[in-house]
């Protein structure tokens, strides 16, 4: 079973993406509403896959990827 982290500032988009990822699978899906919250999730347990929105306030998707690569090489 893969663990997946979905990061999106839109609650509706998080719900839709999560439902698509869980449909017919045993994946464990976690959710974060922004990059800072996502970094908190990654700090506790590194997911197998991160699906992130590119355009988010505070920290966009590319900044999130860079931060994860620096903090968790």
C-alpha cells in the first residue's frame, strides 16, 4: 500500500483528487492545504508520492519540492 500526500489550497480539489487516488485501490491518502502543512506531514513520515498544486499562496508547489529536497535529501 502506497502512502500519498495531496497538497492543494482548494478543499474541493483535494477531495476530488483524493477520491480519484483511492478509487479501487488500497492507497493511504493524506491531505495538506498548503506547503507549510505539507512539510509538517513529510517531517513525520515521508510519503511514497506527493501530488501538489503548483499555484498556492505562501509556498507554491515548486518551492515545496525544493524545500523537501533540501530538508530530506
